[in-house]
C-alpha cells in the first residue's frame, strides 16, 4: 500500500505544479483518481462548502472535474472515482474477503490504460 500511496501522491504533486485545465484527460484522471485513493472520504459534491473536508489546495481539482463533467468530457464513473476510493479503503484494511481480493486484483490489472500518462 505504501508504494501505491507514494505513486498516487506523485501524480497529485505533478498535477499541482501546473494548470489543471491544461492537463490531458488521462493525466487529469490519474491525479483525480489518486486524490480519491488517498482521500476516500472526499466527495465531489459540495466540495466548495466550508465543512466539505476538502483541503484548499485540492479544491481546484474538484472544480476542474465538475467543469469537465459539465462539458461532457468526464463520465459519471470518472467524476465519482468509486473504484479508486474503494481501492484506497481496501489497501488500508488488513483482513480481506476472497471476493474483495479478486475485485482489487481486477482493478490493479485494469489500471494504467492511458497512453500519454
């Protein structure tokens, strides 16, 4: 889990160095899903609220995600990174059911399909 969390943090840090609007869809989704993995309790809905839990530095990602979703550039399953959130939670617990492990392995196998990442 530490290796995956470190990689997720790397994707967020790289994305933070530039303008989120200029990120390719793939690089944006890498950072967006990394945020969902690292902070599974954050939700895109209501991110602007003072009690949303969103760190100020990450709110621009949520704003950009909504902008892209409203423009038709992100599907619902991309806006709501449920698989990334679930994986972040899975990697934090110690005892797993066989079907949970199977799901996690399937998610790992399908991660990284973007050519320009």
